[in-house]
RNA sequence: GCCCAGGUGGCGGAAUUGGUAGACGCGAUAGACUCAAAAUCUAUUGAUGGCAACAUCAUGAGAGUUCGAUUCUCUCCCUGGGCACCA
């Protein structure tokens, strides 16, 4: 076997590693633990494309490096398999989502395995497995029992033709993706999780974790902590003087509470604006109240606003709309002036109090609105103190999490609705509440006409006895969002087969927190925040050992198709890794994906460029042939010293090797995989040129390459006579003495422009170097006859002469 | 619109974080080997001018700070991602 034949050696080693359980994490070990984590994939029907493995390979490099560092590494994988695409596919084809999921995970598993990623497959999990979602439901019950899961009326996207609730993604340009009918908003009772109760801690504890700065920033912006004041504006009713007894339509004192981050600008507040959804205006326009002069006009406006998206409503570019609330005015507590009240959709109901004081002199949106509707703008108004007119409060943009889906393919919410007892949790002993199989007459995965989940159609499943009073009751038919299963999956990996608890506390104590979690930027504010929330809740219950789940978080960029577009089946530009593995080998694919560009940035695939990494591996192979032919002439044993053999150092290659070991080590830690590979390419070229490459040097090279290209290095390693796997070896140490150069080339600049080069000794003093530079013959002609104002020396870099 | 990331040769990108812009790879051109081709090897490869030494220009655009700016500041343009029911 002279030629490099990746197909043969890759399959061979993958089989051996599996047999020898090389990558299985040990629950008990004297070695320190290391938990590295990737976001478990959604097994879509399109199969794996070359973008999927990028983060896996990246974290695989980290994990393999950690093993060589002597750590007990947990690097697990599973399937986040509930979700819309599978459900929609099931609706279209009538196939059981379970069958579809099984098929898809089988394909994904085979494909991922073919890349030699060092996952511990013995811990594989699947969120759709009842043994798994039993615990998702169990955690939900804990939320419910602690009052953090509750029901509330929320607006959902509703297609009036298909009569189903739609995900935001299924709404295209305001219309239903399937039938094109304009989408309406519809109020529906939804399960909510009170993530806002944790807003402060989710914000503050970011200080203690090692996330990339932009990830922290994104989370902070999302939580949207702002300090400001709530100020009460008293109302004055015009239509009926009796109303001025300071009683509003809701029976409370007639006032509107606003939230502002700038209470100091109150003297400039010339009108109030309420969100169309504001409770005050809802009540004031209903049939029981008659305080407003233009109720119908306002009601028409509110109806119109209802179907706009939030982005449309708050975009500065879009023209502002609104109506004045006639028949009532507010009194500015600072100026004592009467100011008009408006309803406008640029104010959102969820944030602050759903009402603002408008200061058009200071706020761009208020100004735009005031100019359109001819409202007063005061410039040069007096500034007030922060707490002169209202009390200081902290508000968060973060909203509670809508946790219901009217879908089939999700975890059933384990609640029973009893006519007498109300919402009753399913007893823990009855978990999991399994999804009923759709058999016999019912083969329909569509939601019901009333907008309920398809589960509502299955009366046998729905109708149950109340666990409390044994009376008639019905199961909750809403299911959980796909975010549920992924909010705690990393805990399950610590103990994936446990049937008594979601995980053994001892094992959690050993493995948690996750040491390094890498994932997509698109998950920064949802999944990452949700899972931190669940983890904190479990921590408060004493069920997990840490208040934060992940010590470190980094992100990867997407791989785009050749034109720079997203890869998708519908565009027909998907590249299947199977073909790349077949043509070039898994090691080449791995190297290429790590080499193609910075790990955290989106990058376009290029079929043409893959050949580079392949040529590099051919070269590594060639050097291996050369080295293995050498007799051990370059290794000798020093008499008198125990055991070891001492290599004769080939100084130029050895120096470069030591520099490369250091560089690769540092680059892996910072995920600068592309430059790590580039430095190894330089080393390989150097070894290839050199007649006598020391065997020990070459083996060190194989070791530092092995996290990137595990198959070829394992093969070459064993050919050099090593009996143990390269995985069980130790990362080579670099020698500081071999890294420092004695002679250094520096440049000489005149006025910042490079004019000459010179060689200095590393021991040279600054004065000597400056003097040498001024005397340099190329430099003399540039500075002759000119006054030297300044000479700047940057250590080991340059001398700059300013004339 | 708001928030985030980015814009460097023909292409992907590098630049020790203020210190030689273009490492490494792809592609291209020429040569070696070959009957020939492929593969491989060697050399060249930012632009302009010049026989050459060399000079000038050049990191999205414009300004600023500095001995020195791809890097820092300001203004603007463009691309990608997120915006709460996609995963």
C-alpha cells in the first residue's frame, strides 16, 4: 500500500475506534473532566450538507486536543427531532413522523460517522424518545408547580382559510405560506413560561461566563434592561364633567402610567401615546363606557393595526400612524399643562407600561410623529431631576415565553383540564404522557378547525379521569415548542439512560458545567437564553450543581453555496458530504472545512479549493514513506542514561517544528484553525524538502495534525511502529530554546516608509541597533543633509527614522 | 427601522492586535519530466511606469489622530445574520 488511499484507511480506523471505545467518556476517572458540546442537529429530510459538520469538526479538533492533553473528554451527540418540517412532511405524505425521524436520523448518523468525528455515540439521545421527553414533561411540571408556567391570552398568526395557527416563518409577506390567504391575528389561550422572573439574573450572571463579547452583548440587548421612571399622568375628561372625579373607565383613578428612560425630559413632553392594545383604551372603547368622542374611529384604527407585524410597526422608515383620543386630555405633572392623548402603533404593549410620554424635541420617533400630526415641539425646555415626578424602576424588554404550540409533533403538555378542579398536573408516576399514534381512522396531522392541536381529534386520548377528583376531564392538547427538549439536553448526556431521574446528581456534579459550547449565532438569543433559564430554575430547586450551564460559548459561521447563497434543497445548491468523502476522503474534507476561512464567519463553499488540503495530505504521506524507509541511524542511545533514545536534531526543521507546535496549540485554543493548518503546511513543505527528517520530529508533527486529520495520522503513526493509538499519546511539548531566533531581520523606515532591511542579533542593545540603522548605506542617501528628529525602535520589528 | 458581524489581489483568506500589507491555499503563466496527457517538481503572479536597480499607488468611500493606520475615532455606502411560533 504505497499510495495514500483514504477510503481504505478511514473505514479501517473508524471501525477500530468504535470497537475499542476510544472516544467513550468515563463517568469515573482520575483524569480531570472536559465537557465539549455542539448543538445537536435537527435531522431534516434533506440529509446532511457540508455546512452541518463545520461546527462538529471544530469542536472535534478541540476535543481531540483535550484528550491528548490528558483530559477525560465528554463529546456527545443526539437529535433535536421534534419540529415543523417533519410535521409538515407528515401532513403532506401521511407518513408517521416517528418513521420519518427514524429514517432521517439513520442517514445523519451514517454521514456523521463517516467523517470520523470523535463523538461518544454510546450517549446518543433523541428528544422525541418518550424516555427522553418524560423528563422534559417532568421539568415542565416543576415549572407549573412553582407558578412559572401559566395560561394567558396571546395573539397568534391565524390563517382563516386553512384554519390553523401559523409560525412566523410560515407567514410570507403577511400571507399564509401554503395558500396565500392574508394572515390574521387571533387571540388564543397559550401556555407561558415566566422567563421574565429570571431576567435580572440572566442579565447579571453574564458577567461570570466566558462567552464571546458579541454573544453577551446580544443577550443583554435581548433582555433589554433599562433603568427609568414610571410617571403618572392625571386625566381630564371633556365630554362629561362628572368624569373628572378622577375615576377612569376601569374604576381606578383616571390616570395613565408611562415608562420613560428619560424622566428628565418631562418638561418637553407635549403629548401621550398609548399602544392600541393598552388596557385603558380597550376598556374606554368598549360598550360599557362612554367617555370618548371618537370611539368608532379609534376602534377602526385598532382593528387595522392588529395584523401588522412588530417590525412594520416600529420601523423608523415606515410612516407613522395614529389617532387622537378625543374627549380626554392628560395633565403634564411638570408643566401642569393639558396635553393630548394619542393611540399609535409605534408604541408596543409589552414594553414598559404600554404608554409613553412623547418628547418630540428629544426623540426621533416622537418628532416624526409630532411633525406629521402637527403636535407641539418645545425646544429649550427645562431639565427635571430623575425622580422628581415618578419613581425609579427597572424594566426589561424580555417577554414571557409562549410555550404552547397547536401541533402534533411535540411533547404533550402534561396537564389535565378538569371541570371541577381546573388545571391539574399529570401525576409524575404517569409520565411520560406519550403522543398517541395516529392509527385507524385518524391519520390526520392537521390542526382542528377550531385551531386546537391535532391531538384534540383523538377523543380516546383526550378524555381522561381527573387525577384529583376522578371526574370527567380532558388532556391538554397543546404541545411544547421544539425549544423545550433542547433546553436541558446537555444535562441528559451526563446520564442518558437513567429512568429514575433526568440524571444522577453525582454524575451531574462531575460533568456540569459544559466547559465549551459552540453553536450558531442564530441561537444566541433564543435557545441559549432559554436553556440558561431552565438551568437556573433547576439550580434553584437544587437539581443541578451550578447556576450557569455553560462556562464558555463560541460560535461558527454558516457555510454558503458557491455563489454565496444559503444552501437549501429548494435552491438546488446543496453539497452532500458523501460525495466529497468519496472523492477526496474525510480527512481532506475536515481539513478543508477548517482551512477555508475564519471559523466564526460565513463562507462560501468552493469545490475547486478542496484539492489544496488533499495535496497537503499527499505530502504528509510522502514524508511518512521517506521517514519509514530510514534506518534508525538518526536515533542513538546515550550510554549511561536510562532507556530513552535521543534524536539528533536537524536544526532548521526542528526549530520550525517547535514553532509550529506552539502556533498550532495557540491557534486551536482560539479556534484559528485556518492559520494552524497553514503553519502545518509550511512545516510539511520544509520536511518534504529536507533529506533527513528525524523520525521523532515527524511523529510530533503527526500528533499535532491528528486532531484535524485523525485517520491518516493514525495510519502513519502505526506504520512507524507505534502499538497504541495516537489518541492515547500526549501532545508534544515545544522547547522554548528552539523557538527563539538568534538572528532577526528587521526593517528600517524613513518617515514610516520601508527603505532597507538589516540583520540584528537578539542580544543587541537598542542603542547599537539605532546606530547601525543610521549608518546603513541604503539609508544614508535618504537622510543625507536632513535633520534627524527622532529615531523609533520597535523591538524585533523595525527602526523608524523621522527627518 | 433596531441590534450584531463583515468589506484586503483573479478567488478563499493572512497580518504577532498601531509596526515590512497580501502568509497559506486555489487559480493562472512559463519551464522540467513525458511519445503525449495527467500527476508531480521549479519559477513567476496586487496595479501602474521602467531594460533594470527602483519608484509611485493600493486594504468599501471620505475625513481625522499618529513618526507610522487593514488595525483607533467620526461620517457615509454596501453585504450577511437576528428581531421572540424555523431549527
